[in-house]
C-alpha cells in the first residue's frame, strides 16, 4: 500500500495503472475511518483494479465556529482500515497541496446547495464540490463511492459531475449503522453516553415514518410534522429539520410519490447528526432505494 502526499505522485500512480490498462476507484474521506467508510472501500474493491483512499480534512467545507480544528484525526487507525480493505494507495495531502494559494476559485452547485444542510451551513457544499472536483481532477477515477448517510452530498456531487461532464461513475453505498440503528459517523465520538443513547431517536423516527408510508400515508407535510414531533419528544434532541423532499431536486413535496428523501438533522449537545431514508413510491408499492 502506497502513501502519497502530492498531486504529482498521484498522477504517476494513475499513469502506471492506465499503462497497464487498469481501472481506478476512489473513496474520498476526511479520515477517522469507521465501518461506514469500510463499506465504501469494500463496495469498490471488486469493481476496480486499483483502489485509492483519500484522507483530507477539507477546511473549505467548515464554516466559522464549526469543528475543523477538533475534527477527529486518527492516521494509525485509518491505516488499519485501509490495509483490511486491501487499498492500493492512500492519498493524504497537506492543505497546501489541495489549496496552493488562498482559495478564490470554487465549484458551486446553485440551488440544491442552499437547502437542508446548506440552509444551516451556507458555504459547506461549495467546499465539498470544490474538493471533490480537485480529487477527480487529480485521480481521474473510473468510479467514486459516497455514502447514503450524506444524501445531500450525493445529490450535489452527482449534479456537479453531470454538469461538468465528468465520465466517472458514482456509486452510492447504504448507510452502515450501529446495532441500535444509529448511523455511523466520525462525529459520534463527540457524544456523551446520554447523548449517544438519545441520538437513536433519529433512526427510530425514520423507521416510523417509513412504516407510515408503507401503511398508506401520502401527505408529505403531515409525515414531516409527525417525524419532527417524534424527534422533539427526545429531551436531548434539538431539531434542525425533518423534511420530505424530492430525492433528485431536494425541493419540498406535497405528496409522497415517486422517489422522495426523508431527511433529518438534530443536535445532541454540541454534536450535529444527520440521517435519512430514501423511498420510491408508486401507488401502493413502496421500495427502499438509494439517493
């Protein structure tokens, strides 16, 4: 397994792979790896000849007073996860590599970057789209994998790749959960024991919303209100949003029909967590799908 720290080394790695007619897959992360990241790596491993993991805590996707400085960093643990997944190369650049000058050039996917998470973190997706564009430019992968938990990120990156004509294929991997249903996240380590127990309300509420849809509920406003009430019933949860939106455009919907994203965000103490489920509804038929 190679550790690469600069764009030139990455391009030499890709050049050698292409010379041998090998395919390349990329899993972009901010490190502090867990089983959710491992699922991304394991999903790509059989699909490509060369598997690359990037580890970069991207400063431009953090707003003022967010947790950039204290974001979990664990290179030794990351190496163990990478070795277990048979990663061929780890790209771990310094900030000066990814941003050689003070950034003034950004990629912005207008509209879908200002709702849900974007309404709370207005520059977040500009930072996400920009760093993913840089990684695609450096690695030119055949496939890139993202996780369902960050569904809006999936929608933003997919739209960016479509509009900028990237030939890379995007693979979405289902959310990996703890035994009690909490979505795995690097930020879970911030939770106190009481907050960790309370945070399960997100998954429990989403499960109840899905059961309601399967039971015939089609009023999206009602569903969102019931979802919000369920989360607010947990005293340690501070709800940011609980919504039902179109899975492709993230626009609010009046009726649960077609492909919809049921998305929630809440704070537990100082820690902000996300979760979601994506449903495809055709008449009485309801399927769980990926965003």
